[in-house]
């Protein structure tokens, strides 16, 4: 997916919660980057502090707890901050 398509998805999702001014949309754009991940990639290691919010454009993310149990799933359109 292109950055522009992903950015449009994000703006649409944020607008669902609250209207966005054109100035805010312009200010958000340079703050974001598109990250494509391979299956099994770890975004945040246990015990590390999260410093960003992820927006899932496509696919599924899961939280793996101690012992390998799955704690949560996120999918397209979800914001992830743990």
C-alpha cells in the first residue's frame, strides 16, 4: 500500500472520532512513516517502553504474553499503544 493510501485511511479513521482541520492533517503528514512488517516481526520487546502509536493499515497484530499466551489482537483500522 502506498503512503498516501495509508495516510488517507488514518485520516478517515481519526475523523470518525473527531473532525480534523486541514491544518492538523497537514501537520500530521510529516510525523508519520509507513512501516511494512514481515510475519512474526516483533514491534515491542517485553519490558521496553513504547514511544509511538501504530495504526494498522492491513493485516493483524497480536500481543504475546509470558508463556506464549496471546493477550490481544489488533486488525486494520485499529490503533495500537501498549
